[in-house]
C-alpha cells in the first residue's frame, strides 16, 4: 500500500523542510503547529524555496501555490 498522506508535527526549520519535500513529491501533507507565527514563517519559507527551485529549473511545477495546496495547517 503506497503512502499518500503525511502528518508532520511542528513547522520549524526541519518540519517545514519535511512538509515541502513531501508536498513537492506529490503527497498530501497535514502540518500540526500550535504557534501561529511559526506556521506563517514556514509557509513563507516554503514559498520562497519552491519559487527558487522553479526559477533554477529544478522543479517542473507552475507555481509555489501548487505545492502549498497540498499542505493543510
């Protein structure tokens, strides 16, 4: 049975990176974070990182929104 959903506890540096990697790979991600500012910071980091990957040609997706749509907070 293949994995299609991942839950990540915490949206710090490591948690945000795991969320991003999983969402880029096509998984549905549920990120649980109790601190609102941490959630906003993680979302901004993921957006910036994915946009950079698109610009460098490392990601073949249209926009960071495609990745962020796979992550629920």
